[in-house]
């Protein structure tokens, strides 16, 4: 349950990204972005990339999934990335 800031090195898709300090990617908790390879998936990936790529984020891990990824609530500049992505995905 880390609260240190981590630098985002790569956005994989609309709900998953890598940081410089983790072996496995981080998945946004309670965010269900469209699949990679679809038009909506590309838009979701672009949105997340614009929000966090290269930024320092606060990762609060709530679980781990079957792929070893941290499932987390993430904040950038004090704003919930999970909440913003859910709002954008509903549009």
C-alpha cells in the first residue's frame, strides 16, 4: 500500500500503465476501459496518456490481479485518475 510518487514510463491501454519503479504494470481499480485495438480503446489510451505519461503519480494498491499487476487507486497532482477516466469513458 504504497503512497510514494512513481514516474509513469508507459501507458499500455486505457486502464493500465507502467512505472519506473515496478516490475509489473499497474491497473486502475474500478475502471473498465474499452479493449486495445478498437477505436474507443485508442481514445481511452490517448486520454490516459495525456493525463499521466511522464508524470509522477501516487499509487495506492488495493489488490493484485491474476497477471501480477497492482490494482490501484491513482492520483496525479491530487486528482483521482480513476474518477477522471470513469467520467471520460461515460461520455
